[in-house]
């Protein structure tokens, strides 16, 4: 298994798994839920990385990043699973590239508390 994206800054690691489905969530009895196999997959990536870093201080988190669809329900939630932050976000690809860049920068800024300006120094 190979992650799509792994970002790190100091002792912090964010693993991102990008997904696209026509239907981002599944619905049963009028309740929308995430595809559980995606949550298990990102959780496995996070726990494997955490095991690799066990000899040093670290913080490992994961994110499922879905392409935005035209559905009414768009995932945007953070869970804590066995001590790790697992987020589910959507990325709007139906906009100008500068806006896509801003959305991706926001993900980095929100997790690492840094901005692109700091990365350029």
C-alpha cells in the first residue's frame, strides 16, 4: 500500500489519500455515511507511519481528500481514532487554479500552522 501524499514539517506528518467518487457518501435509511473502507485505509497508513517513527517524537495524522461533487452532502469532519486525527475534506476542482491552490494551502496551514510565506523562507 502506498500513500498518495505525505507532507512533513518537523515532527508532524500528514498523510493524504485523494479520492473521487460520483457519490462521496453512501446513504442508508436517509443517513449519509463515509465509505468505511476508505477510513480503514487511511487509518492503516497513519498507524504504519506512526510505528516507523516510534523511536522519535512525532505526530501523525491522516486526511481523506475527496473531489467535490454536486451532491448536497459534502464531507468535512475530523475524527480521533486511537489517538490520531483523521480528517475528511472536499476539494472544489470546478474553479480557477488559484482557488484550488488556496484550498490546498489552507489544508497545509490548518495542520502545520504555517503558511506558504513561511515555506519560501
